[in-house]
């Protein structure tokens, strides 16, 4: 990996995906977010209830899941359709409130990446 130019510590996850959007999405920018919840069964309906809010803010769900052996460690992959709206939403009080209502513990870890090629 060092020869290939990788810097920093690599991350890997074994995820149970409970929902995946398999439709073709031309948007190449993605966000991968991980966080901990108090209770998966309580968090999931809260998250699902925010779908329109995410869409209104330029974000569409791609994969929803959790660690293979711990459903309190949540992983989300989303497509970022409008960077201006999405980046503002990531910092918004509305999202902070939704996370609190869903039982999210601490701050999420998010990174952005590009889909370079589809196979």
C-alpha cells in the first residue's frame, strides 16, 4: 500500500447491509458515515422518517447497515447530489436534532469519496 501512495491508517468494515439502493445513480460523489446508536430498532424508524429531509438537502441513501457483529455501530453510504445543500445540512441544527431524537451517541465520522469507475 505504501508503494501505491497510501498514506495514513486504512479502514475496513464488515457490514450487514439491511437496505441497498441498486438503481443506477450517475452522481459520483459519495459520503460514508459511521456512528454509534443506543438502539438500532429505535434509530432505524427515526432515520427512515428523515428521508425527504435528506433528499431536500441534496442527499440520497445508497446503503444502510451496521457492523456484522454489533448493530449499534451504524454505517451509511449516500450519494451527494448537491454539495452546497448537503454540506450545510451536515452542520445544521436540524440534523443534530434528528440524530439526538434517533439516539445517536457522539459525533459521526464522515468521509467523502468519488466513484471513479463502475464494473
